[in-house]
């Protein structure tokens, strides 16, 4: 099956958007795809958001920079305002409903996947893993890369001195995946 | 030759490619967006028993490169546009002294301090000499992290085979993006340079590496030799093409702009527009014959660059009036993306009718 | 140009008391009458031979009158851009740690356009040596003001004499170098008399020995005469070094870690 998928992942600096972008791209590589990951420069860096773009494809990738993405992971409100309008019709937008009112999601045009990433991560014992929860939800919503492929990629993107946190990160990915799965079953 | 697949930034790919090519000296100075190179080199070079020096300036770094190259030891320096301007003196001397220095420019916006985003504003500087005097560098323009790795290996091979400085011209996008890279280790010809490199004149006459030629006719002869060498290098030129066979319009673009243009062309193909992309992989020597071969009657060309119009002059010279060559300049300071190129491409197509 | 006909001289009753160092080419030099470069070249050549370094030496030439040093020494040599000799030498030494590396630079080259490269090379403690010829003037380009030109000294770009209030005061490089951490040895010498020449050679050998022992950077400043650009006879120029230069640029060893246990480091490069 031909695959082409891209995602802009955006949030506050410190929310770990670069880390999950890296993780997703690495897992895409492990799954046998061509991938690109790029932290985006420029005025965006001054707009209160940190963001990166990931492209996954079974063909050679042209542009690593995407203006109208097929999907987004939105970790905070400024990112929703900035990137939601750019997502292509029918695109997937994972919204961190802990910080962004999911009612702001453009459900008429897009597939909005709310996930209370901060609360879920906090319940698992570490609110800093909200990024992993959100990525887990994105994996379920897009079905692009198997969850376990992403979990197995964790040691390759997490620094060695945080290695003890890998099981907890894998768990956070799974909780996000399950949350989106449950939401999609009821939808 | 051993191979494995890694997930690397373009800047990191430059480092690992250089090390695989047997580079054992690196000289650098901090400047965004290439700082990953000196930072990674400061630890990786030590692991292979090589030398890392954070120079006092890009002037210092480029001249350290000159010294190491004079010893026939594989060495390189890296910088970004303002720093590469400071290196032009040493590059001219290396060209004049026939020294195989390798220089990486992860270009940023200009003129002056510009910005830290991507730019192709250094094309003229890269391919027309850059410093004083009549000389050329062999110039490679990687578009992918894999090419960033592979081009470093090629850079050293060409530098030593032809005794010319080699410039690898990337940009902020290439330096910062990550892609899978299949790493591999070439066989390095340890004998390259053994008949001219400096090592102390033990058991042989002394050797002299210089660019000063004051004797009657000496400089003219030296220049003639260099120009012949540059002409002889022409067969090394390469052009990558995608979808050009039936194309009504061929986009000519290099480096990361080449791959972004490919995405735009791909979108337009899906809408039925016959658009192809030709990407010069070597900027000097320029793929003149390959471009000429594409200039069939009725076909138009559009050069897209992230500058105000530089390579387009070489495209027009190459096509020598055989085809119309339009230009779209994406201004440095604005991040390029495929959507920005759609309308200029449609305009170029429409101009044909 | 002919070399000395030793046999003919011996027939006339002369006796050979000194021979040319083998590393020194047996050919006339292009330097002006009374210029001290010739003496300095010979001292460098003798030091290299006496220390057994000739066959592993790489010389870095600079821009100025001494750019042609490679015509007079049978040494592997690379020509550095103006002022960049210390950076080029850094690259050479890092690429070939087993080589003996020295630069030979004038005052414009080292102390003006190349001040940054020279001082950072010294401060890094590169295991190499610099022979610095200070004649207070740009020689090759025709006698312009140098960073070491003395106050009041007339040059083609300071026709009224160097003015301290607008052009500053001469840089005392041997003292400056001695203040840098990586420097193992720094001295200033002159070549105006036999006695001074003997001292100068000692200093050059001491600076070279630092590199051989891997102790660090060695620097020797030689006060030199430039009769042509000083508009003087060779004798007057020699006297000027004694009467005007030495009072401003005192001779001596400003740093020698061999005599200072606090400076000594272990290890060697050979």
C-alpha cells in the first residue's frame, strides 16, 4: 500500500515536540519508510511555539517542509491557532485537550482527536510525558506506524542517562493510543 | 566497504562522511546553522585519533586547513555564509598552490549578517571562484542527508585526484533536517599526494607549495595549467532528472530547493501538468551538456533558486538561446515550501501558450 | 651569479674557517646590502642542523621580504597568505605531529595583519616555533609604517614621523608572547655584533628545543636592520638598532619554562 503522510508537531518549547518528532521519524525509518524530520526555523521560533515537521513516505521524499500538512499534533493553544487552518481538508488533528478546548477544533473540516495528554501523563506519574501520550493518540488516529515499532525506537532518541524512563515513555505512548482508540470506537 | 543505516542531521552526515573518507583534521569556528559540525567533531575526531582545533576565526580555520592539506592529510573546515566569506583568501591560496582542502558551507541568508535560515545566495561565490584570481572550486550541492554523507567522500577523492579545493554547498535546511543515511566506508587511496605532500625532506629533494610566480611567464603557465585542469574536470558534472522525458516545462533547481521543487512538480503532475525537474548535483563543473540535451524544441525551462537570480545565468549560458529560461527567486528570509512554487510554475507553463 | 671559488681563494693563501650549513642553499640572496635576513637565515639553518631537525622540518614562509626563504633553505616549505603563517603552521603541525615546524615572519606579517593568528597559535601552546624579524618597517612594499615602527620614525606612510597619539606605540611582541599561557619560551635578540649573534643563535636553539621536547610554543624576535627603507648605510642601520631599537625593545629572555619549574609540562612530541 502506498504511503505518504506528513505531520506538523507544535507546542511550547519544553513540551517535547522535537523529541516526539524525532521518535516518529526514527520509527518510520525502522518500519522501512523514507522519512524526513526538520525543526522549523524562522519567524515561527519567535511566535511562542516550537514545531517540527515529519514526512513519512514509501517513495523518495521531496520537500521536508510542508505548508499544508495532512496531520498535526497540537500541544498548546497558540499552535492550534497557527497550524489548524493550514491542515488539509479531512486531515487528522490531535489536540492536547488538557491545554486546548477541543471545541476550538474545526470538526466540520478536520478529524479532531482530543486527548487529555497532561492528565493522562500525570496519572501515569510524569506530566512531562504528555508528548508521548499525544503521539500515541496520533499513531492510532493515522494508523501510519505500529505502536510497538515506535515504542521500540525509544532507546534511539532518548539520551542514555534517561534510559530508565523508557518503559514509562512506552507506557505513555500506549495510554495515548488506547485513549484515541476508545474515542474512535464511540465516534 | 561496510554499510549501516543511521538517522542523521545533514550536519552530522557531513561529519560521519568526512570521517569515513579518512579525514583526520578538522578546523572550525562557531556559526549558526552549522554548529553541530564542530560540536560533533570535537568528540568524534578524537575517537579516531585525529585533530580538532576550534580556530580563532574562520580566517584561522581556513589557513589551518591550508597547512594540513599541504601535508597531504585529509582535512576540512565548515562554516556558514559570513564565515565562508572570511575563508575566501585561503581558498584562493589553496587553488593557487594546488592544495586539496575541503570546505563545507551550510549557507544562510545574506547579505551581511542576513539571518540563520536557508539561502542559496552564495552560488556565485561558490562556483565563480569567490576569492581573488582565476580559479574554481569543485562544487557539490547535496540535497539529502545521504548526499551530504556521500558528497564528503567524493569531495576528498576529487580534491586529491585533481589537487583542487572542493566546496560542499548545503544550506540551513540540509544542515538541520534529519533523514536515514546509509553509512559506508570507502577504500581511501593512501598514496594520493605522495609525490607532492610535505613531510620533511628526508632522503629526497625539498618540496615547495606556493602560489607566488614572479619569474617571466611562470604565472601565465600556471594559470594555463589550472584552466586546463578545470576544463578536464567537465566530465565529472552531474545532473539528476525526474520526469523530464515528456515534460513541457523543466524546472532547474539545486540543493534542497531542487527537492522542494520536485514535490511541487509531483503535485502538478497529478493535475495533468507535464513538469519535470533537473537538479545539478555538481555546480562546478556545471552540467552544461546534460542541460543542452534536455533542450528539445518546444520545451521551456524555469530556474528556481532561493536567491535573486544566480544559477539562472549559468542555465541560460548552457542553453545558449536554444530554449526560453524563466526565473523564480524565492527570497532568502522566507522559508521555502512546495506550495510557494506552484503558481510560478503554472505561470511559466502558461507563458508557453 | 657565482658561488665562492674556494680552490682559487686557497691558492691565494686563504684558509677555510667556516662552512655553509648544508641546508642553506649555496646561492646569492636577494636581500639588500646590510639587511639582517641573511644572518637570521644562517642562524636558523645552523640551529636546525645542530639540533638534527633538517630532515623532519616543514617551513612555513610568510609574505614580506622573506617570502623567498624557500630559495635559500633546502626544506619542505609551504607559503602562507599574508599574516596567516601561524594558522598554516598550526594545520601543518596538527597534520604532522612528528614534523619540526617553524614560521619565519616579519613585523607587518606577524604583528599587524597576523596578530590574531600569531597570538592564538601561541596561546594554544602549539608545539611549533616562530622566528620573528622586527625591522620596524614594511620592507617589501617600500617602507611603510609597521606596528613596530618607533615613535617619531619617518616612513612612507608616516612622513612626519610616527605619532603616538594617532598611531599608537610599537608593539613589543616578545613581551606580549611571554604573557600568554601556551608559550614555553620567548626572547628578543639582535644580530648587530658577533657577541649578539652568538646570543641570538642560543635563543633560536632554545625556542626550537621547546618544540623538540614537546614543551610548547617557542618565539624569538630578532631586531634587524633595513638600511634601504631606513635610508641609511648598512653601518648606520646597524648603529640604529643599537642606539634606537634596543632601548625601546630591550633584549632578553622574557619567558623560559626550562628555568621555571611552574611552567614545565611532561611529555614530548618525538
